[in-house]
C-alpha cells in the first residue's frame, strides 16, 4: 500500500478538518502578504537593469544572498498556497461530486507541495554548492 | 336587477379596444418529449397597464391553453411567477409590457432551475437550501411565559435585518446568480440572505450554528460578489450585501 510521508499525511488531515472560513482566511492573508513581498522583490530588482537581473550569474548571486533567497522562498510558499487554493476553488465550481472534490483538494495540496519542493530545491542546490 | 356577466362573457384584454399589440415569444419545453427548447410566437394586444403575466394568460385563454406557467397572487407577493423576461429574471405579474420598451417580449423559464414544463420550474433546491439555514428564530426559551410576553427590539436592531424579511422566495436571485449556474451544490443567494436575516436578528441565538452550516466548500465563500442577485430582486432585498455582512461575522469583523 502506498504510504505518504508523515508531513503530507498531516497536511492532508489538516486540510480535511479545516473549515472553509479558515482556508479563505489563509487565502486572503497569503494574497496580502504576497503583494507586500512581491513589491519588495520588484524594488530590489529595480536596482539592476532588467536584462542584467536575468543573467545566469546574477540569478545565482541572488540565490546565494540568503536574506533575498529567504524572501523568494517565502514568496514561493505564499503564492503556491494562494494559487493552488484558487485553482481548487475554480475546479470545485466547475464540477461537483464527493470523489471529484476529494481528488481536487488532495491534488492541489500535492501540487502545492511539489512546486514548493521544486523551488526550494533550486535555492538549496545553489547554497550547497551543487550548482 | 343588474345582471352579472358569466365567465364566458367576461371581458379580457383582447376583447377591450387596444392601441398596440406586441409579439410574445414563449419558450416551450417538455422534458418528457422535447430534446430542446423551442419558441412559439403570439400577437397579443396590450394596454399601457398590461403585465407580462396578463399577456401569457391571454395566450392561454385565446391561443394555446397548454402553455405551462405558475402564478397565484398577481401582486408580487407570492413569488410564483418568476421567469426570464427579455433576458432578465423578473416577476411576470410585476413587469408591465410598456416598461420593457420592446415590440417583442421573450419569456423563458428561470435559469438554474430544472424545468417542469415551459415556464414552470422546480423549486426543490431553493426550498432545501432555505430550510438548511434554519430560517426561524433559535432560542432556548421557546415557551413564552407570562413575564416574557414580548422579546423587545429597538428600531436600530430591526434596521439590521428588516429588508431581508421582505424575501418572497421567488428564486429570481438564484436564477441570476452566475455561481448557481456552474455549482450545483452552491447554497445560493436566497438562502444566504435568509441566513443573514436571522444571524443579524437580536432575538436569535443560533448564530454559531447557522454560520457553521454555511461555512462549507459550497457555502458562502463561493459567492464572487457579481451582485446580479440584488439587481433582480423585486422586493428590494440586497442579498449580495447580506452575504458580505455574513462574511464579516466569519472573518471576525462583526460579532
């Protein structure tokens, strides 16, 4: 039988038990926080030219600067939570049914974890010298 | 002695002199026989005061008695004759043809309701959702004793919910709601407005219970505040505002 990691099981259990109002408070909170942090992120990008900021070396340097890498990580988490919950809401309105709704909820949580893990992996690889 | 005219002699709108006539397009659909909706057109004489319901009844009386339509009070009180008139959900008895400013009036059954036949729709979902939000005062002291004959309320407290008491359950708000069109489990603006009506009532003690009922995946959070429910209400109820005020309770802005 497929056994999920403990944190995934814990998260799914939490999502299952959460009331919709709790989820929506998180949804609104992540949106507000993301607006603030993305504004900081854009301001920091403005210190460099647009083309320059997208150069490979610049990106690697940014990831190596831990406070900024932390900011990017937080933005990734906030936008992943907000975005995948938004997707869940859209999909729930598109079609109804117990199995479908469970699949959508679990699928969105899994996709959110996957995206955060993939984004974090890049930052970790840069800072551990793997890149 | 004055003679009372028999029913057969009774004058109808088509019998009296009419200065104008319009084309009434009626949607015809019988789920047991038809695969798609078709429209039948009738030339109907109208006066300045003729309502859409009167025109439909004129068609039933003189052209085609098989047109299915639900109606009762003819004075916007019972909420039976809701239908889509020229693309907008309205009460047929409360809509004068002259105010539509069109020579063609198209009537269709309300959207987001299963059709029984032609213009008559099923109200099961609306009534189930309405029942679900417990549309009555919840109190521990249900028996009125001699010393508590009345549960007093100030005008300010009454003002909090009085407009929502005007709901006649006609279903026009649910018909206009875009979320109702896609989400078959959505509780709907009518039930949510009624939930607010009782939550905001100072005499009610069932707030937590009621908020819990609507706080589910197809509950209050699926409203996207399109506001079309408030646009079409014939009684001036503002369900969209009620929903936002209810959200205030859930987000902790109101208590």
